[in-house]
C-alpha cells in the first residue's frame, strides 16, 4: 500500500470522512467497471458501486491490511454483485444495456464502439456468475490467483481452473461471432 | 508437460496486459506449432476484449455516486475512532466480568465454605449442598426420605432443634466424624 493510501485508511478508520472520500475517488472507477462487467447494466452498476463504498465505510474498522485496500473493496463488490444476481435470478445471460447507455472514455466514441462494448459485456454475462467474477478479476483487474481465491473463498487451483474454463468459452464464443 | 497441460497454463496466464508464461512454456511455444497457434489466438481475444478496458465513469456519474453515498452515510452514522479502541478494552472486560458473575451465581450458595468433598448416596444431595433450611423444608414437606442417608429423619429432626440432644445419641452412630464435623460447623449445632 502506498504511504498516502495507508494514511487515508488510518484516518478513515478514525472516522475521517474526507479521507474516506479521497479513497472513494481513487477507487470508484475500478469498483464500477468490475460490477458493470458483472451485471452488464450501467444503472445497476452505479447502485452497486454506492452499496460497496457504503459497506466499506461501515466496516472499515474490519480492514486488517492482510490484503490491499483495493482488493478488499473488490471483495465487497463481488459479494454485492453475486448476491444481487442470485436474488434476481440473473444467472441467466443478461440483457445488456443499449449501446447508447454504455459510454466510454473516448470523447469521440462512436455508436459502433459502444455497440462492441455492449456485445462483449453480453458475452461475459453468459459465463456463470462465479466464473464471470474470476474472469473479470484476473483478466481485467490482473489480480493474482491467490487474491482471487481469497475473494471467492475457493482454492487457488479451483480459481485457475475456473479462469481457464472461462477463457476457453470466450475464445470459442468469439470464434463463433 | 504435454501440449494439453501447456495450453491450460497458457489459458491461465492471459490478462489484459498480455500473456504471463514461464520460460519453459515460452521455449515450448517456439518449437510446437500447435501450441504456438493456440497462444496466438489469445492475442485475438485480447484485441477483442480491449474495448471493455475503456469503460469509465462520466463526471455526472461520479457526482451521483458521491452525493448518494454521502446522503446514505449521513442517514446511518457509524461511531468510530476512540469508541473502536474503547471496544478493544471494554469487550474483554465485559466477557471477564460475565464469566466471574456466572461462576459466582451458578455455584452452590455455600461453595465458599470448605466442606468435605464426599457426597451421599442420594444423587440430589451432597454435603456441600445441605443447609439447615433445606433440612427444615424437607421435613415440613413430609419428604424426610429424601434426606441423605447419613441424615435420617430422626437425625434431621434433632438437627433442626425438634429433639433434645440426649434423645438423638443412638441415631447418630451411622454418621461419620467428617459428616459430624460438617453438621456442627454448617448447621451451627452443638452435638
């Protein structure tokens, strides 16, 4: 953990809202993109991002620095997303938000670009929830398998196997498009 | 390792940053066209998924998240800081106090009195559980036969002052010295 981040976490644990807000600003995009890749729906991803940081604020006392703060946040986000998907019985492939609703960082983003993102989110949404989380955590967030295993509460070998399965499926589906 | 295992490790090694593989696998790829082609397909995967790495929050969304979060935190304040450290001290103290209180009130009332540790043949009674009040209550309820064997009804009657001392000598023969000592001490008797 960077020293300034450690200081922010220490202050947040003392109840410093400004310090926590700084942490929110540092990691909200990371959390948002993860839950968006999990749910494929931008509005729901925004709600889950808020839920994640609220839970983090309420439980920051419980952060023990055994892992990085960002990993701890993603663990909360993953649990929130999985619980929502199970409650909503969204283990079926999601209906992805329209391309108009999926913006990108490119100010000149074209419809085609947004359409690509929407289609890809739909593909990832076809993966089972657990596999989807593992794929997102490894491929996009580049977490080590040990961290992923801790987040998902599975063994390292199970995490590797699930990830390899997800890669194989995506490789096959993309080849069929 | 065979090609199947190599390809599994290739799948495990792919991230948005590229392919993470060991030097051993890299050497294999240079000599195995099949695995080399397999690894090459992953580059297609990476290129295809690249747009998903470009997803960002808009400025409006950032404002929405922060405003909503602040409102929800204000609605459900959490006490932190000093009270957190205070809990580290008070919780163990509370647990210790609860254990002490449980020990004090759960134990028999005369636990603190040193008594012989033997018990009677009656399961419900033991020397350290008998008081003169127990004897009186048992007798008045007509349950003299519930008294421990070393205190028969007549002995109990004597012990509770219902008999004259000289009248009970012959029925105390079955009471051991230790039991006698206990009776004298705990029921405040002069035998």
